[in-house]
């Protein structure tokens, strides 16, 4: 599966309302994580709406960082995480959920499903799958 296919899958999961942003990203990499679905759901449960509903760091970024840790077996994850966040900010305009949802000209800076897409694409640009 290409990174664009994974990004599309994640964005579709988020748009369907079946997953929060974090879980949408994790499920796009489910085949690479070696984690059962029940554990994925539990892992992502508290990260909705910018962790705990506080609209802090975007849940899609959190999902990408969690996935990076599993995919790389923790090797270089801090460096990779910094790069994911930087690339995500370039694509989305911000990293904080509240800022991403902020209405500009009647539209949010970045829709949640697009944030999921951007987070997955950013992860794909930072690690070899």
C-alpha cells in the first residue's frame, strides 16, 4: 500500500465518523504495527479533539508519532517525531487542534480528515515503509 493510499484510507475513516483522528492514523498503518484492533482503539481513545477534548496537539500528529514508534521499534523516534510535526505544520498551517479548527473565511484552517491525510503523508515522508 502506498503512503497516499494509506493517507486516503485514514482520511476516509475520519470522515466516516467511525474513528477519532488518532485512531484513523493508526488504522491506516494497522498492518505495520503488530497490535490488535482492540488495543489500537484503547490506545487512541483519549486523544480525540486534541487530547482529552482540550484542543491541544492535533490527534492526527499524535497518531503519526505513535505509529512511528512502533514502525521503527523506537529507533530515532524523537528525531522522526520532530520531522513529522514540522512537515505536518507546513501542510496544515498549525499543529494545535484549536488553531486547525479556527474558522478563516468561513472554513477551518484544516479539516480533520485533511489533518489525518497530512499526518500520514508526513510520516511516510519521514520513514521508509
